[in-house]
């Protein structure tokens, strides 16, 4: 019973394992979705605040 509880907890609490290639591909997708050009401090602050809503 203890082993079953541990398996259930691990399934819920541990994140899905991704390979380095998968993480790199996701980072490239995210970067490609960003607008071109420099970001200002105000742009970064606005993005952080928008993500908190």
C-alpha cells in the first residue's frame, strides 16, 4: 500500500520529463513568437504584470 501511495504522489507531483531537444525546440518556438526589436524595461514590466492577472 505504501508503494502505491508513493507511485500516485510521484505521478501527480513530478513534472513530465522532457528531453533537452524538446526543451530547446520549445524555447525556439517561444523566441520566434516574440516581436522583433529591443525590449524596454517598461515592456518587460507590462508583460510581468499581465501574466499575474
